[in-house]
């Protein structure tokens, strides 16, 4: 958006009235009206424009509670840099640790199989991927609750539950209870993946949130990569249960820190609290928040709980980009569940050393993170200056070349591992996957946040559900696929699918705005 304060637009798409002291902002508000509308509601009608012009030209209702001017320090967009950075770091750490838990004990599965006398390879793979099934269901509840009661309570509750369920995984007596606790840990652990991007949108204006998004996006991609490296040596030295104990201790420490650093940032929740306080102080029960939709809490919950599903299946942008990211995420977890057997079988690596095979993806992800974090905001601002306006689609250009890294990586990894070339070559191949995966994931996340600022949590919930579903199910088919097709043609099949999806970022860069504003795809959220 052109104006940093545009993010404070009403949650239902209406625009706050200008006070007499803000009369000099009327022209700016008129110009930014179209940007403040929910991007999926379609073109602005003449009636909407007329209502808005009347609103900004008339005195504001004295019973409407809003921010105390454009520089109100209580507005998260105006928080100090220290407050924003401390909150972002805490959210990024949580977002790193919960995906870490998805794969950290994967190298110790062979010990688990012996301890619990498991004979099914599908069951041993499912114990790893069931964590992602929790990721599928968690966002559907977490996102709407966060848009009703705010972010902070949801963070603290889910972080606490995550520590508890991780501890129960460490002491699980048999495979059934471990599977249930892994699911519950994934359910609670989906919180930062679901509302983290929304929290960043709360605190940072569109043209400044690229760096913060880079820090947040690191977790879902770096965590699953670092996990097996540490988990391999830890399982070899102390046993598979200690992977959960270490994770619980680290998560507990970050949970305590986050209690003091993560503050409430959701504007509707903050203004609702301010309204409640003023009602008590003044006795005026007619006061209402500028972002109050007028719905009851139950109606809000019902509207909010179906919003991620509506976004996923009724918005082509959310659906197709979530599909694309889901495919790549599924490939990542397919590698997590098979790469250890590849390097143990093809190259004779030990259980501890096999964790190092994940470093290729990690190094590639760090490179992609650095590259995109340094260029995302600059490119957005450059295109905005060139075309005279700032659009969410200006986030997509890095994804166009980045998407080709994924099929290239699969071709290199598959055939070099098949022919048993030097071990460094397939690892280099996986590094290309890390680059393409991070560029695609971060670009899509930032694009959805920019396009659905008020409902960023719901948009990311839809994305997380699709992504996690692919990550949970695709690894189950991996062993059978490699058994039938081999490493070479099996990975080539995956590469051709990824190649077929490469045109998507080009399509949305060129036609994204037209799709968002088309009456055919107009969706009331």
C-alpha cells in the first residue's frame, strides 16, 4: 500500500472516517481507498466510492474508537524498532523449533522400529509424517481463533501445549501413544506457521516487511533440514527419546522468553480492548471500535472458521499457489524419509553420518534466504516507482527463475545417486532444491500476506493445510515409487511434475491483479 496507515482499514472492508483534525488527509485517503478494500471483493462500485467520499467529508461519529492519529504509538505499525525486532525474533525462533520437531527424530526411526517391534515400513514412515497431519488440522482452528481473540493468547497457549506434547512423546510407552502425541504436537506446533505471517503484517508496512518475512520463513524450511543433522548424532549417542527431550527443553526456553517479547499486535483486538477500557472509564456504552464488524463472537467464529476453507477452494490464487508450495513441501519430506536409506545403502554411511546428507538442502535454503531477503523489498519498491503504484504481484518475479531450481535439483539428485557418483554430487543436487524451495515458499507467503493483509492468518492457514497434507501423504508413497521406478526415474517423475508447475508464478505476475479483481472470482470473506 502507498500509505503505511492503510493497514488499519476496517476488518469488513469499510474505511474509517476522517476526523476534522485529519481533513488535510482526505485526498490521500480517497486515493488509497481502492487499496484498503479487501483485494478479493472485486472492483469498487460507484455506491462504495460515494459512501467513502461522504465518510471522509463528514465529522467522525464521536462514539467510534480509533487510533489516536496516524502516529499513535499503540498502533503496532508505529511500535519502536526494538519492540518489533524482539517480537519478530521470538516468532522466528518458535517457527524454527516446531518444524524442527517434524524431522529431528527421523534418523532414530530405525531404533524406534527395534524398540517397538515394528515390521511395517509404512507405519514407521507415518510416525514421522503424522506430525504434519497435525499441521493440517491445527490451522483450521488456530487461524479463526487468532482473528477473534488476538494473537498473543493463541501463541502462549499453543507454545505451552507444544512443550507438553513433546515431553509426552519422549516418554511414550508404545507406538500408538507416540503417534497420537506426535499428532497433538504437530497440531499445537502449527501455530507460528499459521499466524506468524499475520503478526508480521500487523507490525510492518508492506514495503518494509520483506526482511521480517525472511526471518520468519527460515523456520519452516531450515528447521526440518537442521533437525535430522542434530537428531542423527543425538540418536546414535543417547537414543531416539533424547531427540524429544532436547526439543522440549529448547521449546520451553523460547516459550518463557516469548511471554515477555510477543505482545498483542492484531489491530481489531487492540481497538476492542481500548473500547472496553473507555466504556468503563466514561460510562458511555455506545462506544464501539472502528474495526468492529457488529457480529456476535459466535458469528465471528463461524465466519472465521470457514474462511480458510473458502479461500483455499474459492480463490484461484490461494488454491494454485498453495498447490504449488504443497508439491514442493511434499518433495522435501519425501527426501527426509528416504535420503537416509539412500546414503546408507548407496554410500555405506553410518546412522550418525547420514544426518549430514541433509546439509545440502540447508545450505541451499540459507543461500536462497539471503538472496531473497536482500532483494525482496528493493524489487517491490523499484517496480512500484516504475509503475506508479505498489501491487502484491510485485513480490512474484524472484519466484519465476527460482521455480526452475526444483526440477533441476531432482534430476541431478536422482540420477547421480542412482549411478553412485561421488556423494557430494547428489548433495549439491539437493542444495538446488533448498534454493528453489525457499524462494518459492517465501515469495508465496509474502504475496499472500500483501494481498490479504487483514485476513493474512486465514490465507496462510489455507496454505499451511495444503502444504502439510502433501508433506504428510507424499512420503507414504515414496518407498513404493522408488521400488518400482528406481532413484533415477522416480525423481525424474517428480521433476517433470515440478517443471509443469513452473509457469504459475508467470501467470499470476501477469494476470494476478485481473484475477483478484474479477467479478467471476469475487469472494466475500
